């Protein structure tokens, strides 16, 4: 989460909350709540904090993954689990658990069905 990253960055720079408050003009109690994830900060507030830490927001395009890439990653994960002797995941049980709670599993179902040769 971004708030954890902000706290980590501030700590690695050795900057106190009071010092960051002086750099950003945001009160240290508000910065503390932000770092704890207890507030839903506006982007302008996060930008000020990032600037105070010597960082900036960068917009990076997200490249959608193909079904083939997802299946490959699932296969790699299964191989890692097997090599660690952790056993295979029960994907069907996991999907059923999510569906019982009303979560959308459309994409995951498609990947699983294609992997099983159902489509």
C-alpha cells in the first residue's frame, strides 16, 4: 500500500514526522494518520508528501495480461509449490469460496476452464 511505502521511505531517509510536516505544510498528526492508512488522502496531499520525500508520481500504462500469460504464471506457481512440497492449490475450491461471497470470478473461471480444455 502506498501509505506503507511513504512511511518506509521517510524512515530510510531519517526524516521525522515533524521534519516532513515542515517540508510539506501538513501537520504531523495528519501525516501520521496518512502513514497508518487511517485517512483516504487526496492526490494533491499525496503529491505534497511525495515531494517532501524527494519523490514524484509517475503514470505508467498498465499492460493487460493475456489468458496465455496468466496460465503460464499459474503453471509456474504450481511448479514452485510442488518443488517446495506445498502441494497444489485447489483453484476450484478457492473460486467457489469467492463466488459464495459474491465476488466476480469471470476471468479466473475462463482461465481455469481453458486450462482444463473445457472451451
